[in-house]
C-alpha cells in the first residue's frame, strides 16, 4: 500500500496525485514536488489516503518536502518574474507579427522553466518567438496553445451572475454543454444570455439540466387538453420550478394551477 495526496498547482486546477513519501502531510499544506517542468510548489487538497499499487502502472512521484517559508517566498518571486515575462512575450509577439495572444505565464520554482499559454485561432509557427524569449529571459521556454474556455480560466473575471467565474473558483474540468440544455430550461436562445466571457455556452447551463429534464417529464406538454376542477382547459404555459400549469379554460379565463390538481390529461 502507498500513501498518496492530491495536489493542485492553481485554484480549481487539475488534481495530481503524489506519493506522500512518509511525510506528515495535511490538507492545505504547501509542498514541493518534482514534475516534468522541474520543482514546483503545490497545495495539498486531498488525502492522505492509502491505495493499492496498480499493476504495470508507474508509481506516483514522491513529494520532495513540505514547503518552507523560503519556498513560498521564492514562488511569489517567480510570479512577479512571470508578469515581466508576459510583457516581454507580448512585445515579441507584436514585433514578429504573429497571429496569437499571450494569456498567462508561469515559472517553475527555481525559474529554470517558463510556460507561456497563448490563444490563437489556428496553428502558429512560434519557433522564432521561443528562440528569442529563451535568449532574452535566459531560461527554457515552453509555449502551450489553449482554447477560449481555458483562456477565461487563466485570465479570470466575473460572470453574468456577479460572481467569480465558475472555472476559476471551483470547476477543475470543463463538461460538455449544448444548446439543448438551454432549450430544456426555457432560456431565451440569445447569445447575449447563453454565452459566457469566453464566448462559449455558459457552463452553468449544465448544473440544473438533469433536474429540469426530470421535472418536465412529470408535466403535460403545452397544447395538451386537460380536465380540472374548473372544467376543461388547454395548457398554454408551464412553470417547471413551481410545478404549475398555466391553463386557459373554455370560458377564455387563464389560470395557474398546481399539476397535482389536474384530474385528467386528454391526449391530442
């Protein structure tokens, strides 16, 4: 059995598992680990827990140490250096006239590796940019192209609800979202209402979709003929959350009634 801990390198980022290596590690501890980018500072968000080794699978990398004050201070310094690296990246992108946008830069703990995220509509030949950046900054440079949703996650912002973007605060992976989800929730199919800062469909359209789908299955369709305590009526609207129907009686009067009060649904 091995004792592992779950570590994130940014808020709401992907969760990675490392071997606790016999260290007395607790949730919220900062730790130093070895990744393919060198030494990095991460925060423990899960564990520790014991797991059985998986046959033919590589064991997780060990946690090198619990972070010291010096490690945390160094990581903060690298964030400051990354901001300067971003400015240099944007300057070189403009001078080389490349069809791309630098979004976010990140150094590893000792500054030996710089990762620059960028957005572009299509593939870009950025070899000259990497060469010049490496020469200017005296470090190994890696460029990584990301999509519109990843750009929003890295840059951050406030959504239509007035809260911090879900992808920044708690979503660690993007789930598929479709226009069908908006239709099921009777949301106006207006891009201004259904799109997030990234220009893609709002992630939150998926949060209540299953609930709406299940609740709608209990309600008669609009246009159905029903029998109520007040007589026959035709459904002209529905309130899924309240589980009520807007019905037009034979007299022409429109009333809102709970679905539980419907005596009979006549099929069209």
